[in-house]
């Protein structure tokens, strides 16, 4: 039909032809899905012919809906999605005609988008939450008929969530369509938030397959576009698509159904090579950011698969973070990234080498790998572009990547249902990198290093012993500069934190470790309220994905990685315990514990401390218990009994903080005569020479920050500085200063410069007997400003410092302050009780059921607090005793030497007991194990009998920890040396 003939027809005849053509060319479900848009259907029927002259026809364009009829050409969907980039899509429908539009060579494409996302708060509120009984009945029947494996126990909950999110979809969709969405949602939940499946269509739809794809907490930008790019790249034509994005009350959930045909005419069947490729690439959308250079330059151009591009991005992150911390100018992010982007052939060669080592489908793996390894080494060694300096930099980068591949012992790269990558490495790769790249690290070799990579960030877990524990810290990078700066130093900071934790963990059976990850939030616009919510979703996505990757490689059976897609060259159980640190929310703490239990990790919920079934640090003040005990013994050395004598205190960290708040709570109860001259937190400072009012402190303690302190409670001469509640006058930002005088409270407003100087000086200039830094930024006192801690007459502004916060004072500053006569009890000793408490929380998880723990919790915690007091007291007294014996030694030096002694004892004893597994439960050794545990375990026969349940590694480690530390705390080195001589003589010089 020509344009001229079409124009000569009556409109009614043309509409009838259009209506008939649409009915023949579009799937019947299209009309069901569009029955709530009769005006749009009418417009399409009436104006279909205009597409012969225009590329698109707008069928509806409202605040919450956009419907387009388009002449289908490459890039049409991309163009639309690019234009609606900033709008949050709640529903998408894509439909195509089977044949070209009359008068054209192209098919018709219908695009329908809805922008009506429900917030988490709306879903949790649950208004209008009752699905009509008729809909409920018919959907339930469809589930039983088509999906008999659906767990009907969860039917009402899931249907209610779907109804709360999109009532219109549930109303107009056939029951089977709603049943498909519910099954897809349930399967996504069952598989940890990532599910993919395919169904071949019933007869009548030639070679068409229905692809289901569910993603919990999906990427928020360009995700649908990325999915469609995968289908197109794999030569799969999408004839129809129906996609919902709903909220489950915590984060979004993507539910997609795609009707596809292979362009080669084959069938996309479950188990086929084509479906396996689709599985890999769609799963990879959770790992590969569309804004990454590798995606734009390698994937969209056809140079690489999406999976190889993700692996290349992981190579870039690993090499940059391992090389830049000591040489940031030579190995910046751009330098490392350009090395791979400029040479995709080398990136592919390295990816091929990695695959040859870890692809579980590869037969004759060792022989193939050795050949590819030799070729890759030769290519890296001979790399030469004629630019000598650049070539050496890039050869170093590629050698680092080679070391990464050859020292990885297991990875989850070939696990399909993953949302992050994990690589467990032999730390010997550090020696291969050489001292040029390790000179700035502590002189110690970790036991393990695990690298994690995600779409939204990356990081490391570094541990210094087989059984290790330490917190998980996530650093949120909100600008590109934040990301590059933190990535430059990430590895060194992580290494130092883990090593310090190892020194701190000397009293427990776990060595030290730390997991530090970076979250890339640099593309989010901070001024938008919704973007802050997206940042939280992204944080959860990163942490959830890394937890899943962790469990992929560390969940074992008979010592070997349980997942069949993980090739394991290490082949041993690895008990790794985590704990909450910066940016770890309660929701994720509980989620990680539940994931570990469900996946069968050897520690179960014991993987993560400070859960509901655990010992909450803030509630029980476990860290502060040790800090105050150290303070009490230190002050006694200075002739002050803090329980009876008056003394002055200054403290950083607020009354609502864990360490500072609980330290104040304990001191207010234990030390009635304490004069708290200064408290300083992120909201305010209280400086009162006569001492902050105990009653007013008690009112806000562990409830409010310091800016909640009532200035009227100050004594005359006292004042407060408020960081919060600033105001502007023109271009000047002003801060409130309140002073108490004999006449009452006087308020004034001071400039930012005045505020910053006075606020920053207080820590240094306010005199006190005792200073407890229990909060504040690391390295506040350093080698350049420590002298400010001296008063005008040269005497220190505090006689003793007990570090409740980590790294508040740098090592160099500690030395100088101690030379001036200050007793400094460093963080690795003074605040060690938090990690000790977490250790006993894990023991409870291993020996008691959740019900038993909750039933006996207060008794168990009381026993733990008693242990904490003892551990802190033992070390504090020993440090001061050795200081008296050798006056030239600094307390911090003694602290480090104690950690070194105990850890050396532990390492030797652990190896000994591991080699003699039968010893642990013999009476003498069993007594040592029980001594280490809370009294309730030793006193209750039913719990005591469970010692045999503990993994052998744990029994060996507990023995090593208890004996190794008691040898130092309780030992008499001269007497022990004499005993050793006597034993040697008895064995080798028998009596005649």
C-alpha cells in the first residue's frame, strides 16, 4: 500500500485496516496489558500511518507515564532510555510487531514506561494492603497449576507486596502473569537476590522462549539498557518484555520477563551453550558498571565479553591499589587503567590465563595453564612500545597482574549467581612485587589476603593468622577525588589496621584481621534527597554482594570449597570472623549472619559479632570496661585512687558514643570525685574548670550527643562551643559560644576561624590528670603538633593518656610525649576488650543455641565482663611493672613487645596442638580450655560436655591463646629458665 493510496482511503477504512493489522501482528497479551490505556490504543489505531513520515508517535506523555509507538531501528530503545535517564521506572513494557509496518521496511515497536515507584516507607506502612479476594483466588490457582514448586506459605506476603507496589498491574494482568511475577520474586529471594531461568513457549510461538530475570537491589542507572544490550550482543531478539521494579520495604527489586528468539533460528533452551552465555552475561550486569571505560571501550565495541571486561576492571583495581600506596605518582589510577585500555590484547591474554587456571569446565587444566602462562610471561617480558619509561611502568603493572593470577588460590568468578568477585591469595605475591612496593608496610607477612571486587567498589580482607577476626569498614567515596585518594592508600591502611588488630588480639584465640572496602558513590548528586537513599541501597548492595562472594569461596566441605564452580588450590577450612565497623548498619549485621547460617559456613551466625543474639558493645560497654580498668591501674601508679581520690579528666568522644559514653557511665559510678574538665565530640565542646555537672551528664548519657548538654548546668567560668546549629550572616558562617558567668548564661556568635582555633586547641591546652581520647579523627596528635600538648611552663597538659580510640596519636607523637614523662597506654592494649568480647560472642554461637544464649545472656555477659576486667588488669599491671624494672623503656614499646611475645607463643603452640589433635580434650589441657571460657560453660555440665563440638582448629587456638598469654602475664622468666635447665639436665645427665 503506497502513501498516496493510503491518503485517498476514508479514515474509517484506514482505521479498520490498522486495527486488523495490529491484531494480527501484536501478541494478544499486548492488548490485555494496554486495556487500561484505551486512549493510547485508539490513538495508535487512528495514527499508525503517520509512522511512515515520522520516527515516533507519542501515545501518552504524563507525569507518571510515557507510551511511544516507534519505527523499530537499532538504538531506538537506547534513545528513549537516555532521555528518561533521571526518572525512576516502575514498569516497562516493550512489544514488537511480527512484520514491518505497512509501507515501511521496519517493524513497529511499542514502548510503555511508568514512573510510579513506591517508597520503602509506603510499603512498610502497608496502606491499602488487602488484595481483593477474587484476584487472590485466581492467582493462587494459577500458581498451583503452572508453578507447583511455589511455596504457598509465602503467597500472601509476596502478593501483598506486589499489590502495594502496583495495584493496576495486578488488576489488569491475567492470573498467570501475576503468578509468574510472584514466582520470579520468590525464586530471586531463594537465590540471594539473583535469579535467571528460561521456559520454551508452548506450541504456536515458533522458537520463542520466555526468559525470567530477578535482581534484588538492582543498579539504579542504565540497568534496563544494559540488559537489552546483552540480548542484542548475544544475537537474541526481544519480541516482548515486561519489567517491574518494586520495593520490598528495604530496597528495590527488579522482576523482568523477556520473550526472545535466537536470530540464528535455534532454540534458547535451559542447559544449552547459548543459555549458559546468557546466564553469565546477565549475571555480570551486577558487576560491570555501564560508565566504566572497559564497558564503553571493550564491550559495546565487541572487543570483549562483559565477563572479561569485569575481570579486566578487577585487574585494574588490584594492580592500582597494590602499586600506588608506595608510588602514587607512577602508578595512579589513570596510569594503571590506561595500561589495560591501550592494550586489550594483553588484557585478553591475562583473562585467558586466569580462565585456564580456574575454569572448572577446562580439562587438562594444569598442562593448558602452564603453556598459556609461559606465553603470557613472554609477552609481558617482551612488551615494548618504544617509550622506555612508559614501557617499564606498564611491564610492572602487567607483572603485578601476573602475580595476582598465579597466587590466587580460589575464586568465585565462575559462580553464576554472584554479585561480587572474591579472590583468595597466597600473600607470597607481596615478596614477588618486591620491596619497592612493600617498604611502607609493617615488616610482617599476613596469613591470607582476599581481594573483593564489585560494581560499586572493591577492597581487601587481610588476616594475620589462620583463625582471625576484625571489623568490616566501608569507606564511602562521594567524589571522584575521594575515590582516587582512598584507592591510592587503601591497601596500606588495611594492612596497618589488620596488623594493629593482630597486636590487639593477643589475649584471644583469633589473630587479627580487617576487611576494608571502598564504596564508589561519586556519581550520585548529593543535594538530591533521593540520591542519599540510593547511596544506602548501594552500600547494602556492595556489602551483600561481598558477603555472598566470601561465602562462595570460604564455605567448605571436608576442607574443600563446597561450590562446584570454585576450583580450590588451598583446600583447608578457614574460620574468619567479622565484626561491625564504619558504615555497617544493624540490618546488614543480621543479614550477614543469616546468610552465613543458610549457606552452611562453618561458623554459622558466628561469622558476625554484635547481632541480636550477641553482646552489643554499646549496651554493655565492653570496650570502655577495659579502657577504664587501664585508667584505674595507670592512675594508681601516679598515686591516685580513682575510686576515692579527686582527679581531673579530659575526654574526646561524646556522651552518646560507645566508648566515650560508657567510659563516662563507668566513671560517674566508680569515681564520685572525678572532675571532668573537658568533653569534646563532633557536635560540641564542654569546658568547665570546676567539672561538668554529673547530674546533667547522667541525663544525656548514652541518649544524646554533647550538644544536648544544658549550658545552665555549667559552673561559673565554664563554657560550651557548639559545632551544630551554626548560622550565616552574609558570607560568614557563625558558631554559638555560651559562657556561664556569675550573672548567668551569656551567648555570643563567633566566626569559623575563631571557632576552629578554640575548638582545636582544647585537647592540647586544657590541663588534667588523665586524658582519654575515646573518639575523634585518627592522627589528631602527630609529630608536627605534639608540642602543643605542653603547657606554657613546659609541663604536659595531662599526666597519663589511655587511648580509647584507635590511632588518635601517631607512633612518633607517642614517643615524644612519653619522653616528657607522660604515661601513654596505647590503643592496642587499652581498648582491646571490645574485640575480646566479640571473641566470646562467637564462642557462645558455637556452644549454645540461640534460645539458650538468650535465656542465660545476662549471666554469660557478666562472666565476660569479669574476664575483660582481668585481661585489661593483667596487661596494665605487667606494662607498669616492666616499666619500673627497666625505666628506659616506654610503655608503648612494652605493649608492642608483649603482643609480639604472646603472638609468638601462640603461633608455636597452635602448630603444636594442630599436630597433636588428641591432646586438647585430655584432662590437663581441657582444664586450660575451660579456664579460657566464661564460667557458665565450665560450671554447667551440659555446656561443658559440648567442648568436643568445637572444631579442632578452635580447640588448638583456644589452648594456644590461653597458655601463650598466661606464660607472659603470669610467667617468671628467671624461674622458667631455671626449670628448663633442670629438665634438660634430668633428661641428658641421668644420675649414676
